[in-house]
């Protein structure tokens, strides 16, 4: 009986530790978004680096997709379009097999602009087009009617 209680306690502590980590992750991603909104991409990149390391070790693909998206936006804000495109390309390659859409849409017009640039550079054309078409009308018509003759 005592052994069962110990197992239950260990399971409960494990669940609480996991829940605590997920809360930490969510807080850090939210803080990175705040830094981006405030025009402080360097701060966002510091936070995202920490989240990226743990998410990669824990094989949390969904979080890695989000981190890479936010890093891409931060690098774009810093004027490093090559690194931004590299990160968004990796994010797209992880997201496409699972069909992530809303994660990209929720980032708004800055993400639409970055996806448009990625599309112009021939990156994941079908999936990028699908994402761009999913953006609400706040995205200009040029994003919705991209034509690539390749």
C-alpha cells in the first residue's frame, strides 16, 4: 500500500513538473512576442534561444515551429532577411507535415510579409501559398493572388 502511494505521489509530481514547464514555455514565448511588438528583437532572440534549446532536447516540434517563426520575425526586424528566410524555411518544413495554419496566421501582417518574401524566393510554394490565402482580408490582395510561373 505504501509503495502505491509513493508511485501516485511520483506521478503527481511528474505531472506538476511537466505542467510547470509548459507554463514557463508559454510565458517565454509570450514575452518574446511582447519584445517584438515593442521593437526589441534582440530581447526576443535571447528568450527564444533558451526556449529553443529545451524544446529541441524534449523534441517539442510544435514549440520549435513557433520559436523559428518568432526568430524569423526578429531577424527580419533587425534587417537580416537572409537569416529570417532561413528560419521561416525551417519552420515551414516542420509545420507542413502537420498542416499548421493558425500558428502562422496569428502572427499577423508581419508574418504575411515574411511568407510573401519566402514565396517570392521559391520556398515551399504550395504550403506558403496555402498559408497566405488563409490570412484574413487585412492582407492586401497582392498576397492572395501570387502567381509563380515555375
